[in-house]
């Protein structure tokens, strides 16, 4: 019981540190106008600075969807009077980031509540002294026995693309991800896309019509059997 109480307390502490203003109205909604305001600020900054982008210094090994996070300290107050209400830096739950930085830097966001859920799972994994794999779902990819981690129900992430409840899965090394494979099957079917074998990453299909990216995910590709497979590593 003491171990469980300690885990719960630590989880609450982390939540409080990440979202000090979580009660603010609108901080959980990916408003398009706020994203466009940031895009305009980024474009003007880049023009004024001779092509330099207002991004944070992050490890070069950071996966693409989290690699070019926007540094709002470089945009406010000259390019923005106020930060977006849904930005993490302003008490929101979204991290603003850039894609396609070489040709056409485009503002996107990802949901930090997913990171918080993964962090909570990892705390329980540490208390359990290892991750309890349940079954293999792909090459070096496994479902998780959440009951052994003390969950009454497996945690899920709500998809910003389909509204589906998505499971969390883990690689053999214990790294935890959101599994978007059901979203991909659904969206490819709705778009009438053929399941042609290819090594090309399928994740751009997810954010083709939105500015929300699947930041905590693995690549996916279509195997020779015409089924969606998990990529070898996150990038």
C-alpha cells in the first residue's frame, strides 16, 4: 500500500508541475486560429532573422515530431503580444513544434497529456522492477499487462484523428508508445487507399488534414502481406 500511495503522490506531483494552469478555459483545445497566429509569427521571425527559426535547442537524436519545438521566448513580445492559451508555456496541454523545417516550416502541435500518461506508466514499471509484457503484437513490439502494474483498466489515449481509444504498447527495451495502427487502418480505408507494400512511413496519413502530430509513436509501413507493420525504431 505504501508503494502504491507513493506512486500516486508522485504522479500527482508531476501533473501539478506540468500543468499549473490546467483549469484555464480553452487550454485543452487545438484552436486553428491560435496555430495560425503562431505560424505568422514564425514566418516573420524567419524572414527577419535571415532564415533562422525560433526553436529550442534539443538533442539531435530527438524523434522528428518532437525535434523542432518552438521557443516562444524568441517570439514574445516582438512577434506575439500573448502566447496561445493552449500552449504548455501558457498553462495549456500542447507543445508547439515545426515540421518540414528545410523547405516550408509549418507549425504543428502535440498533446503533452500523452507524455504524462506514459510517464505515469513508467513510474509503475519502475515500481514493478520491469515491464510486464502480455503478448507480441509485432516485430519487437508487445502489449502490456496493465493489471500487473495495478491498473483496474488499461490506460488509453484518445485519438485526435478518429476519436478512437488507442492502447499503449511497448518495445522490447521497455519504451512505451501510443499505438495508432487501428487509426491507420480506418483512415486508409476511408480514403480508399490501397495496401500496397512499401517501406514508406504511414504516419503522415494521420496528420494530413490536421496540425496535430503523433509525437509518441513508432513508424508504420505496409508489409509484403499487405498488412500494416511496426517500424524498426522511432525517428
